């Protein structure tokens, strides 16, 4: 009789695993992630990052007075550059796409004093903490997230730069290429959206 409850639990667990609906929008596991607030409606993080991150840089003009949005957009594009080339759902990637992403990242990192070797996940986390600090009126918290070694300019200077981004044509190009990958994938029907 003792084994019956254990067997029932094991069968229940097995059935629960089989009956769980597959999350077709979440995508494969990635070495980088975005915080939940970056993915409205529990959608696909890649689509969300491309949609908002690329849109932010779409004009190709200087971006002034929007430091929280700038921090989030750069974090989202960091995610795109790190995750998109390894995401098997996006089979339309070309070497031109990858080069555009890497050049865009090199440009925004140079402008913001982020070393080339800074781990993308640490950059993403710090930029989202910064955006939260700005949005909640806590500039000290925002600046405290932007410290060396990943942010060589320090918090105050980094906040100033986020509030007055120069034109970044390579970042714009990276966004355009990311959108192109997404659009090609949708046209070919290879991605499950």
C-alpha cells in the first residue's frame, strides 16, 4: 500500500510534464536574458528586443533627454547581438547581419565607455538597473549600477552620456539588420510567432 501513493505521484508528475503546453514564443535557452519588464505580455524576448531596441536607434539622429530609454535600448541591443546569432529559430542570418551587429555594439560601447570584453549579461543587468533608478527618481541608484570595470567612465559621466547620445550610424545599422532578420524569418514562415 505504501508504494501506491508514490507511484501515483510519479505518474501524476509524468503526466503533468507531458500535458504542459509548449511555450512556442519563449525561444531556446540563451546565454543572456532580459528582465521580465523588457518582455511585455510574456512574449518572445527576441522580438521584443528587436522591436524596441532597434526602433530607438531608427532615426540615426542624436538622442537627447531620454537616458532611461537609452539604457534600456542599449541593453536590448546587447541582448540581440549576443543571442540572435545562436538562436536556431532565425535561420536567415547572414555574415553581413552578424558583422552589422558586432560593429553596432562596438560603436555604442565605445561611445559609452564599455570595454569590448565586458560580459553582455552584466552590461544588460546594469543598464536595466540604471533605467529603473532613473524611472523611480533615484539617480544615486542609477549611477551606482554603472561602475568599473564594465563602465569605465563611472556613473555620473555615463548618465550624462545616456542623456545625450550622439548619432550612432552603426548602431542604427545594427537595428536595421536585426529587423531585417526578423522580417525575413516571418516571410519564410520558419519562425513560430
